[in-house]
C-alpha cells in the first residue's frame, strides 16, 4: 500500500488527498472528516452521498476546499502560521477510514512528493 498522506494548505483553504488515500478508501465519491479534539486527531472515511457532512471528491482533483475547515484544523493543531503541511495516516480496515495525528504534521515542500501526491 502507498503511504497515506494528507496535505493541508491554510493559505489556499484546501486539503489534498494523495493517491494512497484514494486507493485505500476504494476510490470513494464522497468522504467525511471527523475530529477528536482531545487527541488532536482527524478521521477521514469513505461515505455515501446522503450521509451527514459528506464532501464530494473528484477523481481528477482530489482536493477538498474549505477555509473554515482548514481554519478549524489549524486551530486544533495550534499551527502558528499558514505554511502548507502534511501528515501520514494509518488505515483502519474495519472502518474503511484513515486516522491522522495533527500533532505530527510536517511543513511541506510544495514541489515535494508528499505535496504533489506522487509518492
């Protein structure tokens, strides 16, 4: 399985799902994000279009926009700036979901494999 890397771009208000995430979740049309504030973790799971807070993802562009969403993530993780970041995830097969520890994010190189999804 490819690395599961989620990119965060506060300046653009976007999340970037790499190929590993899309493959692990079975190429979903929609995903849900759930936050656990005490542990500073984010859960990303495949879901149906009728589920609450489903976000549609396009197979050509695996980017999720939302300035409020990114602002919430930035607040939870206590990032001091708008630098792009990325986090490695762990696949949870029983839930068809991936969990990310927002305390373990790293500043991203926009040209690097982590950011472009080419890993």
